[in-house]
């Protein structure tokens, strides 16, 4: 059973930064991929970024490229999302997720991920 716990959300002004963390309780990550998704009020959950655990290859949604950085700490079993130049359109609940079977072309799909955290709220004020 994989458990994911996000933290680091909060209220920030436009132009500011936040770093989200995701603590994962799973023993073997080498074949896994992890991702961040977000869901704004009244909208569907959407892909933000993904990372393949063994190779560290990263993928980003166009809307966050150049502003967000996904990273991992293997020793601590942690996934991070560093967010910069935030704007009100980034306001959402952010979720981390684990994919145990995946293809690089499917990492943007919700259905690829088997385990999800409870989410952390990010609010960007204008």
C-alpha cells in the first residue's frame, strides 16, 4: 500500500514562490514515476509535472514550463514541486501521485497513476 502526504501549500501573492513536498511510503521506486496534478475550482484535475524515479526524466505541462521544477530526494523518499512566478491561475488543490506501470507518453494522464495523496491547497492572490 502506497501512502502519499502532500504539504507546503498556502497563500502567496502573485509573483511569489512556494515549494510543495510529497512524502511517499513505498519501498521500491525504481520502476515508478511520480507526478503532480492540480484541480482548480470548477475544473477538472490537470497534469502539472512528472518525474521518472530511476532516470529522473522530467515532464511539464506547457502552462508551468520555466516556472515549476519537479525533483526528488531518493534518500528521503520525497517528491518536490518548486513553484515560482506564481499567478492567480495557479490557484488549485495540488496532488501528488504514483504510477507503478507507465509509459512516457502517458504520464500526463490521470488514469496512469494508481495512488494519490489528499492534496494541498495553493492560493495565489492578485
